């Protein structure tokens, strides 16, 4: 007779096989506005009331709500009038649009873009390249052209990245004492959430967000208030245009988008522009040195395959890239959260 552990294997396989169902339940409840409605109502509601106010079928909504209860995203109370649903603390904080820590935008990006690309994961593995051409009819040689294929999609992507830094930004910026660096350049800084965390944590610093002209325009209009004078902008393409001089360069989730050759090219440009005594901070999700985990980082690396030209790397691999560009005194800090920090000095 097999051990108890052996008997768990079929259950584990079934859970893995149905994992995408979990994400789609959460995505759908968010997209339909379930969590927002329950927050705004201020009181528990029945499935019929929720369905009526959101314009869905009662039978479909009831099943969706019950699945959310199973996922601990909603709580249910049985009364004489029937089942009444309310948000849990997790959904109030992370799944409602109005929360400062809302992850709504990154979920919608995953649901409407990432999820579609993963449908072609087998093709990506066979071919070793991203799947934008199959999914959206856009050249796979221009991954950011695909991500920014319309102003609406670009805004979703930027808002999604901002939501990530709203819960992870301080962890990576506090991994090292960055207070000696007063002049900071955030390469590919997008919507500026990490820059805002940086000037909040280090009030004597200034941050220049370097990004494509259309990204900068949206950041100015949508995300960075004009009264925030410690954050400025520089328009350009950091592969094809010059990089402004600074004391510290932040590359947050940048190198994982590119192959080693492009990473070396970019870091060499950063080293040349960097002031003596300055440095570069890499913010990435680090693989174990034997690449046995963490599972989340391994899955991110698969996502880099279907969406970009890059991959997730180990601390040693990032250190090697930094040293090849001329940076030394490389330090690594694992935050225990989604993203880690690697600091190299010039």
C-alpha cells in the first residue's frame, strides 16, 4: 500500500491543473465590480441584489460569489432572508479600485494581456520567443510596441506597474541605505510609483524618470502631480539615446525583459553615465542559485518567455552582468517579498 504522501499526488496534480480557474474567478469578480459594490454598499448584499445592480444573471452571480467565499475573498452570512455576502479585509485592501493598495489594474492587465499570451505557452517553448504576433498580430521583435499597442493598453500597463510598487516599492528601496545618493535616475520608470516611494523614503533626493516620450506624457498627465518638484522627466529610448548623468540608477524590472547581450549593452551605457562613486540598483525577482525556486520567480521567467526577450536570473547572474559593465562591490539583499535588490558601485 502506498504512503499517505503518495495518495496526495493525484490531488496535487488536479490542483495544479485547475489553478487558472482560481485566477479567472478573481479577475471576473474584479472586472464586474463585485468588490467595489460591496465596499460602497456598506452592508452585506444578497446574490440577487448584487446581480441586479451589476447587470448579470442571478444564477451566474451566485456561483461566482460562492467561489469567492471559497477563496476567502468574500464572507457569507446565512439569514432568514437568505445568503448575504460581504468583502473580507483582503478584498477591501487589494481588490477594490479606491484602495491605495489596490491591485485591480495589474489583475486586469494579467486577465486581458498576459492570460492570452499564456494560451500559446507551448508555442513559446518550441520557438523560444514571445507570442505577441499570434495573440495580437504585432511583431514579436518589439515587445513594448505590443504592450503599448494603444493608449488604453499603455495606461493599463502603467497603472498595473504602479499598483505593484504601492505594496513592494518600499521593501526594495529600503534594502540598502540609498540616502547618500541625491541625484537618482529611474530608467524605464513608467508611471512613477517607485519614484514617488523613493522621494518619500529619501526626502533629500531627486528622481528623474527616463522613459519613452509617450510614456512620459501619460505619467505627467495621469500619475505624477505637478506640485511634486522632486520628480522630473527625461524622454528617450535608453538603448538608442544617451543616458543623463546621475549618482544612482534604478533599473526596476528592466533587465529581466532582455537577453544578456542587451543587458550588457545597457549596463555599459549606465556605467559610462554614472558619476564616480555612484551606483546602480537592480530590482528583480531572484531565482535560487540552483534555480530550484522560488516558484513565483520561475513562473515570472515563463512569462518573460511568452511576453519579452528576457528571463529571470540568479543573483550570481546579475552580479556577473554588473561586473562585466565595470561595476564592483556588488551586494545582494533578498527582501522575502516579490522583488529583491542588487546594488553595484562605480
